[in-house]
C-alpha cells in the first residue's frame, strides 16, 4: 500500500512481539493466511461472547408492552435452563463466526488491495483518492459477501438460541426439518434487513477502525495487537449502535419463521418495512433497541478481540511463512 492510504492497515501483520513486520522485498502473503487468521479469531471470540449473544437474541424476540431487561433474562435462563442454557445454539453460532470472519477478512484485504492498486481508468478512481472511502467500500463488500455466504448459520443460531424448551434439536435435524417445510428460502428469512444493516455496519466499522488506527500511529504510537483490540472495540460499538434497529427487525423476521414471535393469526409481518413500522406503532420506538446493552458490550468486546486475535494470528502466520521461504 502507498503511504497515503490507511485502508488495509488493519490487515498489516503484527508480529508476536507487537512490532509491524518489515521486509525489503516481502513475498506475497498467501490468501489462506487471512482466512485462517479470521477463522481462528471468529472461533475464539464466539466462545468468549456466547452468553451475551443469547441474551441479546432473547430480548429482541420478546414482544409486549414491557421492555425486557438483561438482568431478568439472565435470571430466567439460569433458573429454567441452567448454566448451559447460555450456550444454546453454540454449534451453529461457532460455524457462523468461523466462516463469517474467514470470508470477511479475506474479502476485505483483497478488496482494499484492489481499490488501492486500481488504475485511474477503472470504475473506482474517486474511491481510491480517499483512504476512508476505500475502507468503507472494502468493509461493506466484505460484510455483504460474508453475510450471504453464512446466513443459514445465522438463522440456525437464532432458532436454537430462542428455543426455551429443555430438548435441543440437532443441527442436522433442524436443517432437514427446515428444508422439508420451508425449502432453501427458509434459511434466508430476514436476509433483506440483514444485508441492509451489514453493509453500513461493516463499512463504518472498518472505516472507523482504519481512521483511528492511522491517527494513533501518526502520533507516534506503535502498532500492536493490543492497539488493534482497543481501536476495534470503539469502532465496533459505534457502528453497531448506528444500525441496531435493523438487526432487531432481522431477528423478528427470523423468529416469525420458526414460530417464536408471539403474533396473532393473520397478523404476520409481510416484510422488513412492515415489521419495523409495526414494532414502532404497536410497541414503541424503544423496542427497536431492545437488548442494546448486552449487544454493545458483546459488540465492543467481540470486535476488539476479533481484530486483536486476527492481527496476532496473521502476524504469527506471516512470520512462519517468511521463515519457511528463508526470508
């Protein structure tokens, strides 16, 4: 990357000692490194944030005049389902986080590289002139691609997390039942608001991350996995707050598919717009932010840890790769 561009800085490998790797003529970094580092980061973060994710989903699917509280939900899950209840849907969610992070970081790095290296004659000359625009477009593209590729796992994760019964269905059993009753499209319930939220979410996330990271390095602070984690936490919280209502709409549409949103017969949501308008009209605007507190905690911790784990893992893999090539 040119020194004038900050996009792609998040993908700059950082060694285990915390220093940016430098080489007079580095070998191209294999594409699999971004995927492996992203997948490991997704796995580690999912295990650490699973309970917060379940609480958020339960609150979003709640319907009624009384705004649910995180503490009440925690007590209810522990009392009725036990400690393991906080990890319902963890298998599907782990698949989701591993594959999502692997695809996201791979696409982001490749898209940012393409936009930075693109010739003035291509379709993105103005994007290339702005580092923040490169980060936004690359982040939005990465989020869009990862969402489409992994959305069935998100649907399954929501179904398992929302299930308050004692008997948990297997992933294979759930896939077979859903495909038989709803077809392939059943796995993409709520995908429209998911895409509508993920494009600005990941665009803002990576843009804020790159801007803050560049500002800190320009002030003489040394790049490290710790810095990546702190900056990622802030960017994750800000971007998630901005698009949270669309995430609530997505969860309501998913919950409607498997009968876990209490609606009267004949009053099903007909789409994302209808769902959003009815939530505001029937339950009040605050309902769109139900579950926001655990979500912000989870988003800030999850995003920060994801960037920290990704940078540390990628730095380790790049070092190993260069040593293997004798560099």
